C-alpha cells in the first residue's frame, strides 16, 4: 500500500513523518439519497460509541447499539462475535494513553432510515477499522451491526531508522536569498543565516543528520564553530535531536519558546501526542523567547511568532533580508499539521483547536515574500532548487505562497476536526 494514501495505514513513525506533508483528509460523507435536514441522527449513535471508548463507560455502548446488535472482529482467518451486552463489559475505564486515541468518521452514508459508516480508532499500537450499519427505529438511530479489524503496528528501532534514511538523503547546500542558506537534508530543513558577528542556525535535524549539516556548512565556506545562536522551530526529534551535540561542539546559545523549550529540556518526553516514543538527548535552552520578541546578531534581527498547534510552542521566525539591493520579507514557518492529532476531548492539550485556528488567523496577517519551512516539501525545496540551478529568476520569491499554504492546511484541519468525535 502506498504510504502516502491515508495516514492511518502508516506505521507509527511513518505516520509522524508523512503526516507532516499533508495527510489526505478523512471526511464524513453524506449519500445523495439523504433527504433529512442533518446527519446528527446517525452521528449521535456513533458519538455515544466513541464516548464509550473515551470515558471507558459501558452505558454508552447500550445507548449506541440496539439490543440485538451483532459485533464481530475479523483478524486473518480468526473471527469472534459478541452480543451488545458482552461487548459492553469491555468498557470499564479509559485507556492509559487515551490522550493519544484518535477516533474518526471516515465515511458516513445516510438514507431515510438506514446508514452505514466506516470508523477508525487510531491508537499507538493498533489501528481499528469499524464497518457499522445503523437503522432508525422508533425515532432513534441505533448501531445494529459492527465488524472491525485490527492492524498491529511495528514501532521497532529498525522501522524508525528506515524511515529516517528516506528523509535524510543528502542534498547540496544552496543560497536561498540574501544571507540565508539551506544546509539540511532532502526533507528535513536546517537554515544557516550568515552575519558579520557570527552565524545563526535554525534547527539541526535529528542527531543522525547532524554530520550532514556540519558538512554542508563547511561546503559553503563557513565554519560550524562560528555559529553563535541555535534557534528552534519546535521540539520534535527530527528538528532538534542534534541540539545537545551541536551545543557541545560549538557552544552556541540555544533559543526556543517557553513551552517547546521545556519539551527540549525533557528530550522530547511527555509530548502531548507522542508521549515518550520519540525521545532524544535533552538540552536546556539558554534563552526562551515570547511572541513578538526579537533575536539579534551582527545586524540581523529575527522575530519569533508563536504559532502553536503542531506543538504547544511551535515557533515561526521572520526576518528582512537584502538581496541585490532589494528587500524581502522572509518567514521560516514552524509547521501547521495538526489533523493527525486528537483534536477533541484531549486532556493533554485541551485548547489545541483554538490554538490552531489562532495560528491560521495570525499567519494571514504576516507578509512573506519568501516562505521557508521546517520541511522541504512545505515550500517545494527540490523544485525551486532545480529551477534556481537553471538560472531562473529566484524561484523562492513568491509573495502568495504563504496564503496558499495556509488555505490548504486550514481546510485539512477543519475536515479532520469535522471527522473526529464531537466534544463531550
């Protein structure tokens, strides 16, 4: 199966990395035969079923399912079957990692008195896919049958290493605009900003990518030891996993937002979605920045913009750069992907929806002649680098790109939110 199709089909680590591109949204769909004013009726039964999982309470199973409902599981050649009341006994308390359980309505087809739905219940170790049938009797919608399958996941270290290999292919470092250079890999960004008083590095990638970054800096004729400031976009391992080692080698001042700085100091442990799965060597930031605060070195000033949602302290950075006598506004975007997360009923990040929507609003008020980002696929690094090599006018200059990207990611987010369980 193509790992870029729908994110629940991916392994855990592939899910994390591939979802950063933009997963295909899981939408609730209504059949053209639906003549009812809304789909709240069948959806309400599904919501009760989701609540049984979220709260660990059997009473919601009896609310959602008809007394005669049949529940079956299919795994290979093995089939199991439960009555509604037998199935309800499985719900005694919430799962310990409930904050990581993402439940979605992938498809919902409704006619006057019957409906069918495909649901996914996405947990760290297993993905459940439910095919349910619903009937409207006596004015109430009930689930009358459920057949589910389970896909077990392998999150072994070898799987992680294989995925990272695909995301850390070496590329030639290039000058993007003015004093800004790209020194990262094919899919994980690292930016070098050169100044007269030393240099600034934004993200190192994971620890496995650090040798590439160091080599790319040297290829451009600069010295890693001259990096004075090490800035962070966000606290995931694929962006700051090399911070501790880079600081040991260079003594650079590590700068991050307060919330993601705390995550970096914990080495990625206790993440609101990934828990302790994607840990790295911790390092305590030397300085934390607030929204709108500037960092300066050698006449260069970068402004921090808190754009939470992908992480609680996700930080985008902006600066103005001169290139050939013309000034450009540059934005280093942290990342906007939140659609893979548990967006509703998330006790670990209860205001994630509000944060993500505020981030979209804020970004629409920022001008960017040049959009750069924490992953190359966000801003077509490969395509633009190829056109640049052919001598085209600087392809990285595109004042409309940020707006297009925000529109795309906002649509992805709202569709994912609609597909998930509603707030309880």
